[in-house]
């Protein structure tokens, strides 16, 4: 769209180059021309005064719901929510209808994403056919079409033997397993964190053990087989400790945490409100503290939203019956800035590592840096702008968020993806 773009006068944050200083970022033909103090003449100028100019953020855990559940979200609405939320790339999970376990469905998602052209879409395919946990999906064939990440998100692989076979295949492909860790038998019919609040509301609880047993199992399998395993939505003290233990031994294990798990605990639930129902559930204060420590010390590699849109009628079924999940694409950056940056928990360099550098590396999505010649993928963040979370402002089709009416300091100014700017005009 634009032959040349100048992002002027922002604080350029590029941890890969050890760069953190006020400068202009000059883009030509969708690639970084250079970081300069000069003001070259360009087709468009984006004023980034008082903003951070960061390599493009990647959300490696979203649900775009298409095909099959277009009443919740579509690739078009999800990608617009991503771009507005500051993400230049998203990785949708395969739990669609049909499940993304075949070349046909993968090609459908890729062609839709290409048509929409608002964010780079990196589809995650199912490990097993239909995410049933039995027969392996055609992993080699899917990889040949450009999919390198595999997950049965929401439907964990129950058999350790099947997971071992999957890891052997994914290692050969050079891919990664993204692991929704949940022992379904231990989780039972639980709908929220097990503890005093679940008891008070007479709701069945989900023990942290349900998550931790599978994390331990899959870390051991990853160590044995040498297949990269990325633990999705880490939520417990012992989960963080297990990942730390694995990393200390050099096992090929990475992990992510979501904004809702670092911002909220079970004690923040106003009542059994379905907009606070997600899997894994909101946990204790100690669990949240462990996540914050893991985000600081590098045990946790990535912040990912687990953006999980559901229609209002589905969330209105009451806490027991409502589906798990909340949206996250358009609240993630404000929550990261308000809850982590402004409170001095994470530096901007660390935030860029968690939101851009590491997820792009795990997803084989290319480097996130501003070296000359690199693809121009940019997230521009105004750290001081204050916004109030309102459903009317969402590009997402759904509004299921526990952060309604939260006032947050720090927001996305614009997303630049090669030769395009969203939102524009600014
Ligand atoms: Zn999951």
C-alpha cells in the first residue's frame, strides 16, 4: 500500500540488536531501510513521539473459530482484532469444525487469511485426526504446506504412547508440539479452580494437579525424544517449577502465560460470572506470583492470549454450562503495559522478547528485529494513553471478557505490516 513509511521520533526497542533509543524507523517496499536520526521524504509519516516502536508482536495462541464457528469469530474479524491489538501475526488453534487436521482445511485457513490480509496467520494443525487422540494426522504432509506447530488444544493427547509417536514425527519434521496440558480424568467435571471459592459457590473444582501431571509427563517425553515442546497457558506454581527444572537440564521445553493468568486470581472473581470461566482456570495468588517470577527470569518465554471468543448466548448458559474461554487480542497490550510495565515488573525490552522475539522463533516465523533488509513488522505502543475496556470498541465478534470497564494505561497506536498500516488514518 505504501512504498515508503517513516515512523518518526519514537523510542525504538530492539533487544536482538541491544537497541533502545529515540530514532526514526525508515521502511521502504515493506522492508526496514534503517534506523536513522534523519527525516527522509516518504509517502507517509507516522508520528511515534512518546511511543515505543517495537518489532511486530506475535500471538501464538488464538482461536479464530473459522471454519465452523463463524458466529463466534471469523478469520477476518479475528485478524482485524489482532492488528488493532498490536499483533502482526497470530497462530490459530485447530479446534474448528472440521478440525484443522488435513491439507484441505489447512489450505482453506491459509487462503482465507491471505484474502483478509490483516495479520500473518500461522495455522497450528491437530496432532491427531479430529483431535481424537488416536491416529496421527498427516504431519509430514501438513508440514510440507507450511505448518510446523501441532496441538490438540482443548483435547489433550491422553495416551503417553501416542504423544511419544507424535513427538518422534514432529522432531523429524523440525516442528514443535504446543501442549495443552490437562489430565481429563483428574480435571473431571471441574469448572473453576479447586478451593474455598469453588466450595462456597458449590461448583466442582479443577485441581492444579490435572495440569501439572501432564506437564511433567510431556517434559520427560520431550527430554527422551528431543522434540521441542511448548507448554501452553501455564497457570500453577509447580507448572512453572517443572519448566524451570526442564530448562536447567537443557531439555527442549518452552512455555507461555496468558494476560488473564498474570492479571487475575480466583479471588478477583466477583461471583460465578461465565466471563471469568476459562481453562486452565484463574488460580491462587501464589500461582500468579510464580507466573510473574517466571516472566521475569525467562522461565516463561512467551505471553500469548488464548483468545477464545464465544457468543453471548453461549456464555449466558450459566457458569456450569457456559464454554471455557475469554477473548484477549484487544486487551493484551493494555494489560501488559498497565499490569507489568508500569508496575515495574517487566522492562520494555523483556516485553518485546516475550511478545515478539520468542514467539516468532518458536513458530519459525522469521526474526523480529530492525536490521536493514528485515521485513517491516512493527508494533507501536503509546505507554501513557489511558483506555477503558468497552465491548463497543472491539473488532472481535465476541465480547466475553472479564476486563469490562477496566481502565488501563498503555495502548497500541498502530501496527505496521510490511507496506500496510493498521489502524489508519491514525
Ligand atoms: Zn488450551
